[in-house]
C-alpha cells in the first residue's frame, strides 16, 4: 500500500469528476490527442498490444502552464478515436517525487516493460546541472496489457552513470537485438556537450554501461534529449532532440530541434556511425520529443509533442489546457531520407469529398471551407502558389526563389515565418484542426507543423497563384 499514491490518485479523480465539459472552446482539437485538462508534453511508452494502441504522455493536470509531471494514458483501437484512461504513473516514490519524466515501453511476451526517468531535486545552493538533481532510471511492468503499471526498481541511480556526465541524463529507450537488450539515454556532459549513452542487459533488470553510442559532436549542442533508435528498410536510424544548435540559414530556427541520422551500428562495440547529416524532422514551429514504435503490422509509427519547451511564442490557455500530439506518422527510409506520411487510418474521417481539376491563373482563385479539414493538392505545374487559411495563415511557393513559406500573422502568437528550399513542389497535404496545421510536402519528404489561433468566425481556405493540378478537399469528422 502507498498512501501517497492513493491520495494523489483520489485528488485527480475528484478533480476530473467535477470538471465541466467546455463546448465554448474554439481551439479545442477535433482529431488530435490533447490533455483532458492542464499541460501535455512528450509522448511516452507508445506501443501496440493485442490490437490496442497505448499512448502515455507527460502530463501536468493541475496547471495549463506546467508543473509536477505524471504519465497520462490514452488507448485506441484505430489511432483515430482515443479513450482517456486517466493517470498511469504518479510521482509517489522517493526516486521520482519531483516528476515521472519521459520514458518508453518495451513489449516482451505478455508483459510490457517501461523505463522512465524519475526526477528528484534537492534543496540548497545548486545549479541543477552539475549538482542538486537525481535522474533515476526506473523499471516498471504491466501484466494486464498496459492498463495498470507496477513500479519495480531503480535500475540506474546517480552512482551508475559515468563521472564525466552532468546531472542531466534521461529519456530511456530500449531495443532488443538477438538476445541482448540495449538502452539509450540522452545526456549532457560536464563540458556542456550532448551525447547518447548506451547500456546493455541480458535480463532487463541488470544494466551495464557500454560507452557513448554517439557524441559528443562539434556544433551539436549542449544536451541531447529523447533518443530513439531502430532499424527501418534495412537502415539504422537514430532520432534525437538536441538543445543548443546555432541557427543555420533556414535550418535550426526553433529554440530546440528534433531530427535524425541514418547510419550503421557496430554491435560489437555498440556505437553508431552516421552516414548522413543531422536532418530536422519538422520544419514548422511546434514539434519536439518524437517517439516511435513498431505496430503489430510492422509499421514504424511516430508521435511527437506539438509544442516546444522554452519557446518564445505562446498558446492561449484561457480554457485550462495547453499542447497536443501530432498526428501519428508512418515512417519509411527512402533514398537515405526518413519519409513521414500521415497514418492511413485518418482517411476514415473523410466526409464530403470534393475533387477539382484546377487551372489557376493570375487573379483567379479556388476556395474551400472548413476548420476541420484535409486539403490534398497534386501539381502538374506551379509557377506561384498561395494557400490562405482563414485570412491569417499562408502557405506559399515561388519557383523563382524555390522557397516554400509558412507564415502566420497575429494568430501565431509570436510565430512568424518558416521556409524550406524546394527545387520542385509536386504535392501538398494539409491537415487543419481548429488550432493546428500539419503540412506534408512532396509525399512526406518534409513536414511543417504549427499551432494557430484564428478568428473563430473565419473558415475559408483560398488557393491563388499560377498553377495546374488536382485539389481534393474533405471535411474531417469523428
């Protein structure tokens, strides 16, 4: 028995019982995962077991501006309709009393094994970088398909980490290769350089440090968060979220980034050898801490937090919640690039299909309506293009500059402009969900994600420029 756990859970359940459903919120999302109330950030523990998808997430239920972190929990049988399962993990032990931080799930037989970072901050004069913080790697297990989780043990405390690391080491992700288990964690060393460190185990309980999997690398920031590693289409992929990258032209324009390397793994020495540059996963404003899992059909599926820590722009929180998840995206490696496509299950939301063969010239336009909608454009020719979304968000392309530009006005609450250099624009797929926009470019070669807070009375999407092609439009309805 844990009286603290029981009291914390009762407090939450009492709050949820008294919570009134808000039908007046113009920014509540229709088909993205958002918190029941309060604050949401990183996706955690994503997996599929016996046909049920589980999405756990960093959750501060009592304040839309953040606070003490729990794990919230949603389930789904189709990745479209989600059920709120309440709290999955609570900060109720000495090793995680200041937050159940991010982690992952590993399915082994009939059990789901979870590894997360238990955060502890000590009182006193500390910088909480080199002193004052414990980041415990905790093992927990579910024996009932993910519905309840039992905390088992701290498998690594501060004494288990190398002495050259700072207090910042977190976000475990586990993978099995042959009969060995491998765990990566994101870290910051005492020279303020980011890296991914590797541990290995024969039994998921006893873990041995095995060195740096990758890093430090010059110019790649002071901290690497949320590492993820997997094999896909016979390629090895390493995803991470570095902090401290310098802006480089059109790249790295957000305060923090999330991206990937494609390379080779030396499993004898357990090191990663990148064969590509670091490539950003999303070129919009709101994307961080992605996590992937392999579903039961063998697809590699990725969620990310549709937000950023320490961002200079804002989100309205008048209705008591903040942040959401991206659409789940299916990943493939094609021509040494990681391609992201919206999960096909979202096609079941499509209603009222329109198909228009368009030949737009200067001064002409096509317009569509809908705050919750999908627009899929394939182009035969494009000289100039502008898609105006509810008067204050625009997506434009000019063949002269070869720039695809996403621009927000006042609705961006500090979000301004992001651009991608494109030699050719052949396709755009836009998902509009009241206060979010996800743009898939050229069949998933690039993605741009943003929150937007437009006038509730506006619902027109207008296409202008000089172009020929086909535009499909659907309203999306659960």
